[in-house]
C-alpha cells in the first residue's frame, strides 16, 4: 500500500493550478495524495487528471462543521500533512489531520500548530509561488528531485468538446479566439472593457471569419455585455453560462486567448493555450502563468507597480489604461502567427 500524505489545498483557482507541479511530483513518487479543498475548486484536480483523493470540505464554514468534516482525515494514517496556504486556518487544518508531521511555512504565528516549521527564503518575493509549494512538498517527500517538474499537460476529449460546442452553438469547423475580461481578485487587474471592445474590432478586421468568444463568471456578465455593445462585432457571449469543465473545454480548443491575470489565465497553462495578458498590479515573477505560450504585456508607468492590490491605490487604474489595444493586439498577432508556422 502506498504511503499517504495529506495536502491542504489553496483557495483560488490560479493558486491551485500553481500547486499542481508539487502535487504531481508527490504522485509520481508513489504517494497516495489526499487533497483537502473547498468544493468549488475540487474539479480543478479532476481536470488535472492526477490520481489524487479529493476531500470536498468548505473550510471557511462554521468551525464545528469543519471540525466534523475533517475527522475522517485523522484516520488515514498519513505520514505528513502539508499546509500550502500560509494562513492560520491552513495550519489548523493540517494539525487536525493528526499525522504528527504538520508541515508549513513559519508565518502568521502558526508555530504551535505545525510540527515542522519551514522558514521562508529571505528572497521569497523573487521566487515563483509554484516553487515555494514544491519546497514544502519536498519536506513531506524528501526523495523528490531538487528540480520542480513541469505543470501537467492536460487534454479534453473530442466527445466533451463536441458536447460543449453544441451546447453553446460554437461552429467546430471555424477557429475561435477566447476573451476572458474578468478577474475575481479585484478591479485593479481588469483591463478596461472598452479596450477589450476595441481589441475585438482589431481581431475581426484582421482575421475575417474567426469566432470571438467571451467567457466570465456570473458577476462579470455586465462586463461582457459592455464589450459586446461597444465592439459592434458579432460575439458569442458565454459569461455566467459555463461551469469549470466547459470553460476548460473552451480554453483547450481556443486558437488563442486574451485574459486578465485570473484563474482563467492559469487554467490555460494546463492546455498550453497561447495566452496574452495585460498586466498592471501583478508581480509576474511570483504568480505568472506556468505556460510556455504565455505573453504578459506589462505596464511600466506607475511607481507602485507591482502593488498587488485589489483596487488601484491611486484611484486611477493608470497602469492598465496605459496598455492600449493595438499593443496587446500586436502580441496576439505574434502568438497566432507563431502557432500557424
């Protein structure tokens, strides 16, 4: 029987994707990996096709309910519980697994909860988040190689794609470009809707006959509606209409995607989808997409870049507004031409 370890998963879609190389490495080392994750993120692990056991636990729920939901984890007899989140809650969850080997970074006053407290590197702000996750995983699985493996390369079946395309009336005989104008973390990461609208015009003029599909969450339907109205271009607006599996289908089949820094941007890395991202407040050294076909278009006109704030601290959104549509379109063209060669 394989040795088991428990992983306390991260709480944002993009963060989960960035943790997959570490989780994949543990699976490849023959470990039986159990993931504790909030229910809405469970399907990300399913999409990754990794042989993990997923425990859907609403960890931000009533503490007594969480305690009850975590009880079965203490019976797994795992050799370690790794808290990937730096939060105090993450350390509590790891300790509840009762492995005697709760592992996590020594931050947020978590010392009494962790059996193995790992000091973050002094230069952690210069290190990609995925490598920090891998650092923790190596503490639980010492035999892992020093070099982190690549993100798993995932695929969507022809049957699943055909089902999704049929549901949303997408012509499978034509190529399409995907636009993802939302960003759940906050407004500071959003490229202006009027810029997305202008971009759609540039795409339609250069690539006649190509389909343009907009995606987004339920809270982003007003953004997609504004883009559709201002562009004057025939678009397929799917904002608020897709589940995670359907979004993955769209991403996997898109010729290219233009997205904000978001979970959708990171999900595209699983399928190596060519992606252009206008970047303002984000530090791409730390949280850039693990995608070989990823082009960040980074603003450089603000002294606070990268501020990593949800809302522009200057109330101007100047960094994102400085990235004009023709510039983003230029990089999109380069990606499209590179893919065609």
